[in-house]
C-alpha cells in the first residue's frame, strides 16, 4: 500500500497505520523541505528505520538538519537513511541522541571543573536549572516557531541563535533543561547558553542566573560568627612601644605576662630606653619576637595591655585594617563584585536628564547597561542599594558638576573599593584638587557638548569594559 501525502509517497513494510501516521507527521515537520522528498519508507522489521529518498536532482542544504529534526520530533530515535543522487546520501545514526547527550554531560563536567574562586553550595547548579526556565532565558535571543513548538510539553523550536538560518533547527527541551541545534550542533543547558550568548566566563554566567533565581545571596561569603583573632602585627606594636612606653610600662607588662625576669635582666632593653640609645627599637622588637615564638599567650596579653593603655594610639594603628574591611562595617552584606553594570552618579534634576541620556548612549557601545544611582537617593531608599549598585559596577561615572555631596560620597566608596571611576564635569573648578590628577572629562551641557562627551565616554568605556558584541 502506498500513500501520497503532500506529494511524498509513504510506505512501510507491514503497512501499519501508526507508521504511516508517523511518516505523515515527519512530512509536516519538513515543511517546505518536503518538496524535495520523493518517498519515505519505514522498515519496521529493522526497528523502525526509515529510508528517505530525495527527488532526483533535488538538494537543499537544510535537508540533513530538517530530516534529523523531523525524526527526533516524531519520537523516533531511529536510524534514517537518506538516499540522494550525486553521492549526497547520508545516514543518521540511530543512536545519535544518546551520543550527544553523553558528550554533552562530559563537556559539562569539564566546564564545571573550571570553576575557580567560587565555592558553590551543594546542588547549587541543579537548583538554578530547576528555578530558571531555559525557554525563558532563551527567548531573549530567539523567536519561537509556534507551529513546531508545544509549550505545554516544554517543547520549543526556534531558528538557532548560534548560526544563520531561517528554519527552526534549535530544539529546547524545557523539562530536561537542554538545547540542541540540528544545524550547527550547538548544545548545552541554561548556563552554557548564557555563557555562550553573552561571551561570559562560567562564574559570571552562574552569578547572573543566580541573580535571576533569587539565589545570589547564597554566593555571598559566610559572615564569621566569631572573627578570626587577628595575628598581632609585631612591627606596629614595636613602633607604638618605642614611641610611648616608659620603664613603668615595661614592668607592668612583665607582671602581666610573667616576663619580669627577662625584662629586668635584659642588659640593654631598659638601659637603652632610659638613655635614648639608637639600639633601643631593636631590643623592643627582640622582646616581641621572643614572646611571639614562646606562644605562652604573653604577646596577646601585651596587645591587650597596649589596647587598654594606649587606646587612641592603637586606634590610629588599626585604622588601616578597619578601612579595608569598610565594606562590612558600612553594614552592607558584601558579595563578590559582579561588574555587570556601569553606574552613573549624578545630581538629580537641574537639567541632568539629557546628560544621563548621553551617558546611556555611550554605554550602549559596550556590553553593559547604565544604571543611575540618584534614582535611588531620590526615593530615599537604603544606602545598601547604593552600595549594591557600586558593587555591581564595572565602572562608575561620577558627574561632579555642582559638587553634589551624594556624588562625592559615592565616588569615595567607588575609589575605596577599587572600582574604575570616570569623573565628568561641566566646570573644571568643581573637581576637588586631590582628584585633579585623575583624568576627568569636561563637557558643555548643549547638544554639541553632549556629542563630544558621548564619544569621549565611549572610548574610555570601551577600553575599560570592551565593545558590545556585534550580534
Ligand atoms: Zn545552530
């Protein structure tokens, strides 16, 4: 028995109705490509293998992909033999889905092995894949072919975003969370999609998805319940003792630490102190290193003694350390910098709208979007939002015009956190003297001036964060 369906002859060894129906649906899937097909034969004896015979003299470069897709979509993990003239025939391996799945898994493992500097909580990546739908993310870059897709089954098809085409060769299985392109064989999961489409590193892609899934807090370093006791800095202690200790202080330390004997019998320590001899600092350091090496708790006693007795002086010494942990002391639950926006700190109102539009246009030449901080100030939300924004920033653009105090505050934090800052201003005299050695851009707030500002910013930004990919 032979069936003709949309110009394609269908036949099967046993004339089973179900097989004919499957082949009809293969023809449906082929769409326009079907006009190149003469005949499809189903050999159920050989485990439902198909032979697809092309019309003589017909060929289309999308044929292999289309036939693979049709075979896959109609449920067959079956072998397909394509007969074509001019030696163009080919076989589609019945095991291909298994092959590429295994290959894909191996590749994924290799990729995850690359993760560095990031300790992921157990099952983190699996939970991301559960929470973030692959089709949602993919829809940023593809337009679904709704004729082929069955969203209710989590089954989506679209022209592939990785190669030029008009037919829909990209298949997404939302339930399994993977994609495969029958044309260029691109494949992977939601993480690799984000990574590949945006040219990101693996950890950056994971962060972006964690943010989407509301799981980014899990990537924050755990705040220690009891902070590690800081190892005493012997040199700082020495400097402070040389500056402030008198004989009485040494004797008190001796009583507290049990080191009286050593201090009293040292032939130079107290003597060089009272005579102001140049070898005195060396003897103080010698005492400190001996205490430290002995590990009898004496160095800690001495440190406490200094902190009590010379609170103000000790404060000055530790200020440097405090400053470096300012991220935490500002009350901001610091997570690792994300560097995924360009933040813009500028006064609000007062005709800065066009300036912001100009900055946005300049950011448009880079892969990163602009985010304006004053919107946050304006609605008097938490300072945390500003800190979060700066932490997100790959670059901070600060408009110093009018010496706005919020802008200066933000600029200070950005500097302290080591973020690159581009100061801009309408008036050079608004740039504080200490900042004048930084390269800043002056501009006029008119259309000509803003055009100059835009090109100046574009070149600075491109050199800092790179250019926008062309796709
Ligand atoms: Zn492709």
